[in-house]
C-alpha cells in the first residue's frame, strides 16, 4: 500500500493563483520557491496528506482546470501542463 506522505498546495499572489504543487515538506518547499525568485503572498495546504500518485493526479487536474478557465494559460509559475 502506498504511503500517504504528500501535501497538495497552491500559491497565490493576492487573489491570483500562481502555482499548484505537491511536496512532502511544505515549509522547505516554500523557501525553495522564494529562493528561486517566485513572488507570492501566500501558500496554502489543500486537503489531507495523500499518496504521491493521487497528489500528482490532483496537481495535473488543477492545472488543466485553471487553463480551461484562463484561455489556455497556465498559472504564472507552473512551467508545463502537468506539473511534472
């Protein structure tokens, strides 16, 4: 059985979602994003800790949904359509 060790999260700049992601350490990941130059006002854990596969599916679905609502554009800092 797969381990539930992955956190789903979204990053916002004001009210705008600028990134969807997954990690096993949200505090570390926030610091990595900031050191990479990402500009944002908040990071929010979404739902419960889950398996890596389920979290990856969630990330991909959220990016696709965002794109369907924003004329095919990805969130500002997501580099591809799947998050991978």
